[in-house]
């Protein structure tokens, strides 16, 4: 009985940041990417005030922590952007809501953070064609990174989804190959006719790796390794835009928006839950059509 009381007493003294860390370490339901993002938030909470009590969680705490994040820097020495800050505060709200549900706090502070705008940098058709023209027969890693980037530029698939593609995701009909998968980030099922998208270019890349006996189609390197090699490609071509893997997705959606002017097609391929997001990729096309009516 004394041991139980001691444990309860010890548990009752745990700070909010320590409790968040404990919850995170014990959670086996989330993927590694989500765990890493939440761990970053917890580390910042510990840095902000490792002794923060549950009864100190109020509007002023949220405001002060928001101000703290505006002074935090990335590993590269840059101040956090508003999109990142919004994401961190969203994770904080997750832990606060969990504390409320487990009756550790009696209310959830009503504090809202501006979302900020995500930069949707994309490559032009000419820049994409320049990457297509490259050949790295003497460097398998660069060749694979080029193909991965182009495959995403033709399908809008995220890095994580491409990394997990297997032969089970493929079906073939009389016209060609189709991909069937559930996008991990948004948990939505999607069918992609590789033979139709961008004149069948993603199908050609897919077939190039289909003969491999690996567990996954592409045996993708780490995201960091891919981005390092993309910098080499950027240097070879003299592309001035920042070149990272995520730009490939925006490139695909931007080109689809320009070619079709159909936000619903963009929405379906991207897995967007809000048509307003998809309309951002077709706005220029719609504007041009309106001016043509004048």
C-alpha cells in the first residue's frame, strides 16, 4: 500500500513536459515521422519550462510559449517560420486536449495561432525537361534520385508513399499499369493510371524498377540522402530555385492545374480534403479564361 501511495505521489508531481514525454514514449500507435515531430515539440517544452505544472496551463502560458517559438531557431540558425510555429502549437494542443480528457486539467485554453502560408515553389516544364535529359549511368544513386524526383513530379506522390510501394500496389489492364494505394498522411485511397499521366512517363520509370527483387519497388534512400543528391542535380543544371523532393509534388499539381484547369482533378490526385487548396493550382488558368472573355 505504501509503495502504491509513493508511486501515486511521484506521478502527481510529474511536470506537464515530462508527462508529454512519457505519453510519447509509451505511444505505439503512431508512425516514426509523427513521433519525431512530437518529440521536437516536447524538447522545446522542456527547454521553455521543464517544471511547468498542469495548473499553469492557461491562455498566458500559450501566449508565452508562442512568443518563445518565435525566438527559436532551426538547426541551420534560421528563425522558425509561421507554418512551423503553427504546426508546433497544433501538437501542443494535442497534448493539452489529452491532458483534459485524462482529467489532468479542467479546461483547454482558447488560444489560436495564425497558420501562415506554405511556399508552393515548383519547377517549370523546361526545368523538368532538363532533369529528364540527364543520364547518370556511371552513378546509380544519382540516377535513382533523378527517377524518384521525376516519378513524384508525374504522380504527386509524397516521399513516404513512394518509399512503401510494392508489387501489391500495381494492377495492369489492357491499356497499362495502375497504382492502388492509401496515402499515409491523409489516409485516403487513390488510383493512379500511370499510363495516362504525363504521356505515360511515370509508367516508364516504374517499369524500370519493377524487375527488381527488392521488398519495395524503388528501395528508396533516406530523405536527407535524396535531397543531398538533388543539390548536385541543381548544380549541374544551374537551377536557381531551392530543389528538394517536396517540390516535385507541387510541380506535378501546378502542371496539372495549368494543363487542365480542373481543381477537382487536382484534388483527387493530391488527396486534398478542401477544394480551396486545389483551386490554388488552377487560379492562374481560371484568371486567363476570364480575361479571354473580355
